[in-house]
């Protein structure tokens, strides 16, 4: 199930994906990025799905995610871009 959702918007065209399984961390990070469009995900699968569906300028991944780990997500992103 794809659980990413747009949580903050602005007039700027910068879009940041924040992936963290801890809701408090992802909301706090989103609030700190108030001048960006912030898309939230809760796990590695959400991240990969959102990356395929969206034009992103920045991706912030939790190092200790459940399921698909941050390092595997990074490897898959690099494979996609090469």
C-alpha cells in the first residue's frame, strides 16, 4: 500500500521526500522544511514508489527504518539512475 502523502505546500517548486517510520520525526522534519513541498513516507517501499511517481529535489531517509533498510533504498535509487 502506497502511504506517501503531501503534508506541506508552498509556492516554491522544491519537493522533499521525508521517509521515517517514526511519525514525530517525519512531522518535525516537515515543519523545519516549511518552505518546501514535503512528501511523507513511512518505509523503504513508500520511498521507492514515491521516487518513481514524483519529481523530487531532496530525499531524507531514516537510517533505522523497518523493512527495506535505508542502504537498500539507496542502492536501488543508484541502480535506477545508472
